C-alpha cells in the first residue's frame, strides 16, 4: 500500500472527513514520526511496532566491483521492530 492508497482508504471509511483533511492528517503523522527519529527518539505504535534509529560504526568495506578497500563512515539507519499484535496477525494467530 502506498501513501495515496492509505489516504483514499481512510477517506472512504470516514465519509464525514474531506480527502484533503485526511491527506493533511496522514502527512502530519509521517512528518512527526520522521522528525522524532531525526532527533534520535523512539516512536512506538502499540500493537503495530516501534521505529528507532540504530548507529552503525565506521568500518573498512570492500568495493565489490574492483575489490578495493573503502572506508565506510559511521551512519544512522532506521530500524523497525514489529509489535506482538502485528506478528500474531501475520502468523494467523
């Protein structure tokens, strides 16, 4: 599902809301999650999962094409851990 499909589904299930309002709500939620993660905070949506940021240390990598060693800088990557309710629904429990 892509963002526009999510917006359309929410708008269809809530006919009392205008689509532009639903779009603003969805965009605001995504922006807040993104901003919180950029600050290094953890975002938890009960029953769905938790978004967090993990730090990857600097290391020596290898260019697969040339075999040359390359210095890879430290970086921060997003991480998602599923909640128990989501895991159970995916596994048919």
